[in-house]
C-alpha cells in the first residue's frame, strides 16, 4: 500500500483530503450493483461491492434507504465502518453475507442452498 509513508501533511485537513481522495478512487473502481442484485428492495438504490466479496459499500447519500428498506440499521457497529463519504458493511454480518451470496448466486459463482 504505502500511500502516505513518505508524506508530511501541513494540516489535518490536508490529511483528510488525501485519505478521501484515495477512498474515492478505490470505491469508483469497484463493481456497482443494484439492490435487487443483492436480493434487497429496489428502493435501496445502488451500492458498490468489494472485489473480495467481503463488503458492501454504500454512498452515505443512500444510507437511509439501505438502513430502512434493506434492514441495514440492524447491522452491528462492529460490522460497519465509516470511510469518507461511504459506509462499509462487512460480511461478518449475516445480513451482508446473505446479500453477497445472493449476488454470487446470480453471477453463477455459487449455488443456492435451496437448490438441493
């Protein structure tokens, strides 16, 4: 990684701006999916999915919709992280893991347990 190993920041705001820039570039490179692809109510809107299929990243502009229509308000604080303008929901939560598995099933990466 090493993004900031040799950088001195003039102020805390410079550090925040640099971190937010790195976050934004990373998130924009991720897969952007609809809520229905995640097996969630379409009213949630779109979200990003981590390349490792271990997280769902929601723009804070859509956070209320994911909390209300997607049931993400019940996800424990230990299973979520705030990262710039995004909230990252980790697959350590059953709700997130189920949504990611739904996406993987639609992609043909894994089979549904109900298929047996």
